C-alpha cells in the first residue's frame, strides 16, 4: 500500500512480554565503533585491565563511539571478556540472555503493530532499543529497584508509529499515558504495570487522580487501559446486552480463569466507577479468555486490556498470541477498527530491499584470473570508443567475472550481517518449534493438567538449551580473545562478534544537497586551448610497471566505491587486462578527459556529537572507486 492511499484503519496494539523485548535489546547494547568519540588507553600492567575493560564497555554501550586499543592486556578476566564482547552491562547478569532469533521475533512482531508496548525492568533513563523499534517514537518509564539485590520492577516503553502525532499526558514508574490524534478521533492509551508486591489500592487511587485530570483537560473518544495488573478478576465485569449493542463485544464474559482474588475485586470496583469494559474473553479472538500467564506456579489471566464504554464500537478483536519465549507471559494483540484515514504503509519484513556486494575469496583466485583472461570484453577498439565506454567496459568485465566465479553476494539492506557467530543454532530452533507446537496444543486443550505439564516441560527444555548454547558461545568468545596476539587480530575478533546495526540518517538527501551547494560553488569550465605546454618528463606515457606498482599498494579488506570492486580483484587481474588499464590511463592523459563515473562518490555521514538534525555535527566519509585511486597514485 502506497503512502496517502485511503484504507479503513486497523490499528494494532501489542503488549509484548519482558523476556522477548529484553532479549532483543541485549543484542543491541553494542553500537558501531565507526563514530566520533575516541578512547586511547595504553596498558602497562595487569592492574589497568579492569579500568580498560570498563572504559571499553562504557564505550560499547554508547550510541557514538570508537575505540582505539594500543596494546592488548596481558590477562583477560572471564566475566570481563563476556561483558566486553557482548556489550552486557547488567545489575543482574543472570537475567539476560543472548540470542539473535529473538531479534527476528520482535522485528516481525513489531512490524505488525502501530503501538507496541512491553515491560523492560530497565532502570536506565534512556535504555538501548532493539532495531525493531528504531522506526518508532519511544516513550520509556524507568523501572524501580527497591532493594540492593534482585531485579527492578516495572520499566515501560511505548513505541508509537512515527506517522502518528502523540502527546505525553502522564508518566510514572507504573504507567505511561499518551494521546494520539487520528484525524477527528482522539485515542488515549495508558499502559500499566502493577507489581504484586505493592498495594494495588494505593496505585489505583493514584491512577484515578491521573485519569480524572486527563478526562478533565483532554477530550478522548477512546481510552484504552492495558498491561500487567497482577489481579485475577474471574468472570467479573458483566454488562447488560443493551450496553454492547452495535459493537463486536459480548455482554457476558467467558474465561478459563474463574478465580477472583482480593486484588481482582479492587480492580473490578475501579472499573465499575470509571465505566471500563474488560476485553479479555469478550471479543471473537479471545472466547473464552485465554491464559496470559502460565508457569509451574499456576495459570491465570492477569494481563488485561480495558476500554471506556464510549469507545467499544472501535474495538475489532483481542487475541493472545502463540509466540514462544522464555517469558511466562504471552503477548496480547488488540485490533481497532477506525474510520478511513490517510496513513503510510506499515513496515513489512517482506519488502526489505536487497543489494549485492563483491567479497574476495582467496580460493577463487585462479578461477577469477582465468575468467578475466578469456573475457570477450577486452576486444574493443580503443581509437573509436570514448573514455566513458572504455571505463564502463572494464568495470562490467570485472563484475561479470566476479559473478561467474561466485564472488558476488546478495544481502538484505538495513539488516545485520548473517556472518556473525550466534548461539542460536539448529537445536535451539527445533526446541523453539516444539515449544510453539506444544503451546498451541495446550491452548486448544485449555491448559488441562497433561497439556500444561507438557508445555512447562517443553519450556524448561527450551530454556536449558538456550542456557547451554549461550555458555558454549561465551566460552568460544573467551577462547578466541585469549588467542589474540596483536591489535589487528583483536579488532578482527572483536568485529566478528560486534553487532552491526542499521543506521538511518535523520536528515534527508535534499538537506545535504543544499549544504554542499553552499560549500562547493558551481564549477566554471574553461574551454580555452593551450599549445606547447607539454613537459617531456611529467607528461610521458604511463608505463606497465607504474600500473602494477600502484595496484600493489592497494590494501586488502578495504571498502570499495560505488562500483563495488575491492582492491583484491585489481591485484589479481591478468596481464592482458593490466595492459587494458594502462591504455585507458594513457588515453585519459592524452585527451585530458576523465570518466564521468570517477566524479561519483558514496558519502557516509558519521554523527560526531550534538543534535542529529544539525548538519554541522556530522563528518563525511567519501568512498571513491578504486580505479580512480590507482590513477591518482600514479600521477602524484
């Protein structure tokens, strides 16, 4: 669907379990090192190692950081190595897990929703976010840690589709309330977390004051209250059938959880006073209300979604999703049916653009050399063809030979590289698929005794496999870093584990065009002809030895330009194509015309510091074609 086309808006909200959200956030605490801030540390003794690792760890968690290590430490600590490589900085390290498939799960999940929300346990004011949420405006409430041991409680993020205009109405450690204006409809969303260890009556009293203030100062057509209430309401919150006429809701609720505890009674009284309708067990996607919490300790419906009575006509359906994770909570999806609105298309993983790159493989050296030697593209008339054609012919010949040899790889743009080592292997995938199948069977059987036992057993097996794979993965990291002998090997090892996040430039291309138009004035072309200015030494023809010498100075494993040809391919050209390059360069000198492609470069804008919307806070990195670099090295 293209931007601006009308559609009947099906607004999707999701309450995502903490474990799934946190798994994905963990793998993104390490940011790209090709940024502005630098730390130079010189290691002289073992006593400096903890400070070094702490500084590196702090830099890894920074969104803009570059580390320059002078000398490797003489001794690595096991915990320090794990934290260094994985970018883990946790008050309770045992709570965190390392996974890559979790990232895909959240990415595919969040791409289906306009307003995803979760519980994070994060006490940071600005925690690192998963890549799946980079296309959302995120409002985050810090978690509260009341004791020195154990984890924090709460921590609520709300992701808002960047196409929506929103207003933050209220924020606290236990809830976030926002207002979203959708044309002529005002949507209020309040996502909550009420700890079972806290007095629910006290929190509901504070929530009542907040809602009174919101309803007094803001007009809301629809108010949604959802999250983890840690309260069991059983079959409560029934309404007369006349109240739900014209909507998709049923007047009487049905639920697999028929227990009502004291907290549930307090919550039902609060809902009756404010006219809230409980959606669990009342829509066609959740009849009877499915269990949202299931563990060896029991099963219940404590993750709930409530809506004000005036907004029930906007409700389409609520579903408890069958997404396996290490969390005991299940994700909840709420779908709203709103009038036709102008909205951009929702992000879809199936529309990720693909690209190609050339990667040199040493075992393909002879094959590539032979493919180039016998290429038919070398048979051209240099006197008749222009310089642009000769240059393009060279590039096409190299790329054709690279593709024939198997050096051209296809990759998905804006996604991480699949070359990184991962602890989530085939065994983990099989265990996850089994857990999903058992979960579906258990839900179909209403989590009876046998299906619940099998589900808990499958989840335990899945957790154990992930735990063992994670430990083995960490041991592998320790071993590879223990074998590091120099800084080059250190960075090669580090980069093999470092997460490569997609980076979206906040400034449009038109802005950069205007910036560079002000920096570089229009080119003035002088068509005057001069005679007799040749220098007998400087203007001699380029020799074959100069070509080979210049190519030999190209460094391996370096970034290429827009033509995607790395230096290794030029180093392995046969003699007939080296003569081709020599003839091309001499014709450029003779005609005093360079190929138009040589003026095209790829500019990478690196943010240094400050406001990301200020162009002066960026440093540009120009990637030129290596054939241009070979020529300029000769004429220096």
